[in-house]
C-alpha cells in the first residue's frame, strides 16, 4: 500500500505541478510566421527600391532631355548671335566702302577743276617765263610808262604799285 500511496502521491504532485509549470512557460512564437513577415517586408522593400530605381531612371531621362533641349537652345542662340554679328560687320564694311567710294567720286571733279584752274593760271600768268610772270612784266611796263605820264604815276601810287 505504501507503494500505491507513493504512486498516488506522485500522481497528485504531477497533477498540481505540471499545469502550473505549463502556465509558467510561454509558448514559443511560430518562427515560420515571423519568417513570413520578414519575407513580406523584404519583398515590400524590394518593390519600393525597384519603384525608386524606376523613378530615378525616368528622372534621369527627363533631366537628360532637358539638358539636350537647353543645349539646343544655346546652340540656336549662338547661331543667332553669330548671324547678327556677321550682319553688323557686313553693314560696317559696306558703310566704309560707300564712304570711300563717295569721297573718291566727290573729289574727282574737284581735283579736275583745281588742275584746270591751276593750268589756266599758269598759262595766263606765264609763270614759266624767265623774265617773270605776265603780271609782273605788265606792272614793270606801267612803271616805265608812268615816268613819262604823270596821270598814270598818280594812279599807280594810289594803288601802291610805284
């Protein structure tokens, strides 16, 4: 009987201790659930990274397109400035050419007239004569004549030629 009592005693002890011990232990969380959550988070993160990469790629393409457009606009404005600069240089050269041509055409008649007057004066005054010009010879002749003609002498004195 003692043995039965001991078995009964052990059985009651187990009945009292085991449920308390079982309640003291927390059930282990299911590792597969946590692993599934981690995998879902990893997939979500991979999806976000892929979205971010595609956004960055589209942003780079848009930025590249804007740079190309800006480069084209700069090329166009440079070409326009070159055209304007070339036009201004052409107009300046044309203006100077017109001024030179006008001066030459204006001076040609004046030079011809001066040469003609110079020729007429040289011919009428006979400057190449060794005795002097015709004018000085006429004055000398009048001075000789004024020695005999008193009226001519008075006239020559009034003009300070005697």
